[in-house]
C-alpha cells in the first residue's frame, strides 16, 4: 500500500488504518461521532494527501483543460478555482475534480481512486491533439484539510498570517521558509481550508494544528460529514450512467465555451433522474445498496450524528417533493422514511 508523508503521525495517534484506494489511511482516531462533532462545532483536521495534485502548464494548458473538463476554465481568475468533471468521449464521468488557476499554471485535485485512470486519459488526449502541455503530478506535496467554524482562527495562529478568502479561492503564504498554498474549499459543508505543503514540512504543520486544538479526523467522519452536506462521491452518487444534471450540478456544464469531450451526451441528456435525500423515520441505519421501494438503490447511507437519525441519498425518475413518504427495504423488512431535498444540513457559511 502507498503511504502519505503523515502515515507515522496517524500511527502515533493510534488511528485505525485501512486500505483506501491502495493507500493506508486513517478511518478513525478517537471515534467517528466525536470527530464528526468536532468538525461541526469547532475544528477538525484531515490528511487528504492521497488525493492527486496535478499542475498543468505550457502553451496549450488552457486549450487542454477546456477540452477535458465540462466547466468553463476561462472564468477562472488568478487564485480562484472551480468544481468540474472529466468525461470520456462517450460522456461517461471519469472523475469529478477541482481546477484552480495559480499565476501561469493550473492545479487540479483528482480523486485518488481515479488517479491512474486520469493519468492515462490525459496522456492520450495530449498525444491525439498534439497539445504543448506539461503535466506535473505533485507527489512531493501533502494536502492537509482543516474544517469547522474555528478553522480560520486556528490556521491564522499556526501560520502567523491573516486568512481572508472567499469560497473557492486560494492564496500563497511563506511559512518556515517555504511557499505554501491555502485554498478555501472542503468536503464537509463547513467553513474550511486545504493546505498544500511539502512532504518535508507536513508533519510539523500537522502537529502544530493539533496542538492548537484541531481534532484529528479520519475517513469515517469525512463520509458522515459529506453525506449530511449532500455532497456526491465518485463511485457512489457519481457513476458512469449519471450526468451532472442528474446530480443537480448542471451549473458546472458550459455549453457556451465550445467543444469539450463528452459534450454530445450532455446536450442530449433527458434530465429525468434526480438525486434526493431520505430521512428514516423508523429506528434503523441506512447503508449503501439498500432498496428504496419503487425508486432504486440507496447510493450512500449513514447515521447522522448532527440530526440523530439515519439518512441516505438515492436517485429517482419520479417527481418527488419534501416530506413525501417512502419505504426502504432493510434485511427484508420495510422501514418508513421521508423525502428531503439536499443538503440534509442547511448551514449558512460566510462567503
């Protein structure tokens, strides 16, 4: 298994380690509920260095990204980023990504489970179109995510700098003699940041953030947090036979920018399917794959520590509205639930 530069830090904290997309990663430390609540109420810290950071530069960088992504890269200003997707020529989703612009290059953050696939795809597109583009996969960088209402306060204390960022914007900071990058993004529904830092300095930053009361959180809490926030996950809500429109993310599709790979499928998309939330009213826990009677399978399910009930997401081709009744089949028995629009947790975060 691959290991991040923070692997020994996790083991020092007695984290429970698991195989995640070929990486040895912490699923929990003190416990998923405690870590979840720390992010919702204070601040939590995640090692997300398994994510693939890719710097795209060169004469054809802009044209390359306009072709391989569905959002409009021309909208990016320096130190801003956007959510986007990569499709194959038939319009199947290969990955969902973040694309950021930094001076004279772009930085992509790619899901670890799709990294090898995207590397091969990008190499093929580059070759077929004879793009003059440099693709630099930044294995030398660690990514530390700080999430929660107190994340700004803690990050400013440790970095010794004022952090003033709008959502999906970034800034450069000099710390311990190194240029690091701070982006205001996240996957929890809370105010939060991701810090791109060298592998050599990652442990020092990690230790200092924890010393300033950031609670270490693992993949378990990351999943419960993102489900509460109604955020899709590749391999769960994001699969080959859905589109951005099905997910409620049609706003990232830019038909006006010109041609892009997979465009024809989106142009002809019927938009009959929609992603909904389910709140279980009977006592029980929702899991991925459970049948939502008359609709389909649960794509993600969990117990919500914040709402103190079981929640899940599913696709349906039917017209549903908030509080409509439904049933979920759990071990052969029907459990009552109700429909809700996403996200489950509707929080106002300062823009």
